[in-house]
DNA sequence: GCAACAATTGAGACAGTGTGTCAACAACAC
DNA sequence: GTGTTGTTGACACACTGTCTCAATTGTTGC
C-alpha cells in the first residue's frame, strides 16, 4: 500500500504508515474520526488533519473508497476502486459493493428529456445484513 | 401551507409564518442556512434553531422535500412529496424531480444475492442544466 | 376578554466533520 | 551529510446541525 503511494509520487512517512496500518485489513467501513481516535491511543502525537489528509490521498489512489452512510456521514472502506455502489448495513455497517449500475439507462433518458449534461450520480442502498437480521435485538421489542 | 401545519397539530406562529413566507414560491432548492441568512435581514430576532426546526416540520408534512446536493450537503425544495429522486444542476442548483426509479429491479436482485433486508436507497443525479451549459463561463478557459 | 396550559421560541453552547494556515520537521535525491 | 521541498502537528475556523432551558406566545375553555 505504501509502495502504491510512492508510485503516485507521495512520500512514505511515519504518520502515513501509521494510518495505513490502522486501515489495512479492515473489512468494515470506518470513518475518519474512528481512525483519529484509534491512532490517538497508539500514536498520540499524530494530528487530526494528517489522518484526514492521508485518508483523502488513499482514496485518491483507489486504495480506499469513500461513500456515504445511511445517516449521510462519509465513511471509507478498503478497496473497491472503480465505478461501484454500496449496499450498507444500517446496523453493523457492513458494506457490500456492487458494480451493476441501473442508472445508465435512466441517465440516458434523463439527459434526453431534460437536456441536462449529466456528470455523475450517487447511489447507495441501505438495509440490514443477514447476521444483524438473525441476531435478536439488544432490547427486546415490547 | 400554514393550514397544512395546523392540520397536523402544529401551531401557526409568527416565526413559522416567516419561514413559510421565505420558502413558498421558490422554484430552486435552498439550504437551511440560506433561509437563516435571508430571514436574518427581514426578521433578525428569528433564531437559527427555529428555522431548522420549521424546515424539518415542513419536510415531515411533505410541503418540502429534503435531498443531498452534489457536495453532500443537504438542501430543501418545495413540493415533490413521495418517492422521487432528483436531478440537480451542479452550477445553479436547479432541481428536476423524477419518479422513475430504476433501482427497484436492482433492489430485488441485491436482496436475493446478498440476503440483506433492503430498507431504502439514495439516488441523486448530478449534471449541468441547459441554461448553465449555454452560458459562457465567467472565467474563460485558457 | 382573560387566564391557564402547553407548545414554541431564541440564545447560545456543543458536536461532528472537515478545511486552511504556518512554522517546524523529515524524506529523499544528490 | 546537505539541501530541497513535501509533510506534519497544532490550532483556528467553518458549516450544519442538535440540545437545553427560561421566556414567550398561541390556543382553548370559560
């Protein structure tokens, strides 16, 4: 991952390694602030801005991808570069990426009907994953 | 619009009227902060929290609908209740709502393939409207 | 019209998620 | 080892809200 940064002309620094270490191997999505909090424990001198900047860089080189959670807050997940969308579990945060994009046809039609020059779109699907669905809720419904 | 509020058991108050006045008749989307700024001029005593609360109430009774702009920030637009999506001009902010939702098929397939219990989705399309496209940019490209 | 009640308000503190600045530092090329 | 320049950490600031709480106001019943 570090080499990938170097390949893009970014320097390999201690703080960046720390962020990469904190991020690599995560299957679940995470927010920038989660990484900040975690690194505060192992490397208290590491600044908040550095974490934000590094995550941004990692996303820009497609090591991470950024997406919106159900509450509208941004989060990151390792991998899944390219044109993908996400199916996000509202309960545990598990993300399933999918490449099938049903918007293409729609975009063509919208473009024709409205004469807009379509630039992009945002599609996120929210639901509850099988694990969370099977688990009984912490507080039993009355 | 005020009667609609009353119909839902909300009181018709001065501040709420002011917010409704500021909002009604707008064809373009607006952010809560825009309304706050505008009302600051005509009714400086009106609080920020009140504007946020009132917009939220108006959205809850389907007088407004809330959506995300291209930059991820929330905005409101008058009307368009129900299941709609938005095509947003990244330049002037014009919104075109559309009801056609290509996600239904996808949701069914995703649900089958991933075993998620799909709850909802977020779809916004971004582009440049014909007016903005025809206008020469303020700073000529070099 | 008036009083009582409860909803609503305004002010301001606080939170989450970033961005911008700037002097000090450190990675890298030589 | 040195010089250059990208990077860092600290911190201020911005935006978009949410929350609290005493004061105010709309509404209802008389």
